[in-house]
């Protein structure tokens, strides 16, 4: 019998980290296993602990550093406990948490909460090994329909996928989920993404989109389902898994975030796929948080880059 995951309540999280010092020690344990390592020269010797908790001096490269150096949390003024609470709320909310709601929960400004969430989403960007076995593939479109827009904003009487961003998703059966925005749904684009993401010899389950035809020539097995003819399952072939990912994504974008800039779309998509891969209910809550923080080193984003025009 499979052991159920251990959940962690917000009250228990408060008890685990009653002070900022407790939170900093936790981050140091996750990243360094308790032994400070210089983020610049990777030196573990000649490290001097400073008076300010969590600050160290490297005698080799002669620079100060903290556990947040060279991560998305570098040079931030938000205390470590609030970062733990933000990560907890983001990972345990199935459809995400808005920056407005997070600002109320943490007593910070909305723009601060928005920046915090984007920094955490940056850590959600992980590239697993090539998917293999049976892999479901599908695409969806994100963005408002042209027929619903005001004419001054480019709206047209007809519907269609004008001004919508295509997103391609991959779901390995009993395995990882990966999704990313793509420039189009033409054959070259789809085949290129498949070859970068899925191991040759795998079974690809798709709909009957003509662009997928002939993919067997690239070393894959292919099962195409004709949804227009009400064919949704044929033996082991179906795309129900990846379509359920789109259902959660669309509900989250519409119900939680309401409006998402195409410039930031990939980070939102990464957040949703990370929750499915590392944040599902079969993983202990504290382990989900550790997976997120362990993926942070080497990633950095600046506020000015987030607000700059695309």
C-alpha cells in the first residue's frame, strides 16, 4: 500500500520557522547542507561568519555572500520567512495565488508580491531528462478571442486564434509534464520541439492535426486520435492527461490571474507544470518546497527586466 504524503498546514509552518534566523538556517541546509560555500568561487575554506545572521566573508575571492547570492532571491529586502510562506502558498494552491492575495497574506505591497512570485516562478523552470515511453502531446491557445475585443484594440467580427499564443505540452505517462510557448503550430516547429523533448522510440499520442503526420520518420511510434470523429480513446492511446493539464492551466489563468502578459506566459506555465511534477499531493509539502529552493542557484531576474516593454 502506497504511503500517503505528509501535508503541512500554515500553522505548522509558522511553528517550524518562528523567527527569521530559523528560516535562514533552513535555506542554508537546503542549499549547502549546513556548510557555507562561496557562490562565486565555490570555496568552502577561509569562510568567515559575520555578525549579521546569514552573511559570510570569503577569504579567497574577498567578497561577502549569503545563501541567496546567485539565486532569484539575491539582494531582496523581504525577510526569509515571507519567502517561505510565499513558496508554500504558491505550491499548495492548485490554481496558483494572485499577487493581490499574496500581498494581503504577507503584508507587502502588491508590486512586491508580484515580483516575489515571478522570482519563484523562475525557479520553477526545470528541464528534465528526455521524456520516454508513452508521451501525450497536445497544443492549446492562450489569450482572448478577437471577436471579444473592442474594434479599437484589433477586434474583428470573426473568431479564430488571432493574437492568441500557442502553448505545446508533453505528458509522460506516470512521469513528468513539460509545456512551453511556441511560435506556431506548423510541422517544422512541432517536430523540432518533439525531437528536443522526447526520446526516439517513444510512443507519441496526439490528436489528428496534420502537422504530426510523418513523425514516425524521425524514429517515433505515433498514435493519432480523430477527435472530430468522437475518437478520444483507442486502447492505450489517448491525450486525456495533457488535456487535464490545460484544464487546470486555463482555469488558473482566467480565475486566479485574470490577465497574463504574453511576455511572462512561460513563467506562469512553468509554475503550473512544476506543481504537477514536484508539487502534487503524492509528495510531502516540505519536499515540494525543497525542490523549488534547490532549483534556484544560477537563476536571476531583475525588476526592471520584468517591467520593460517586450
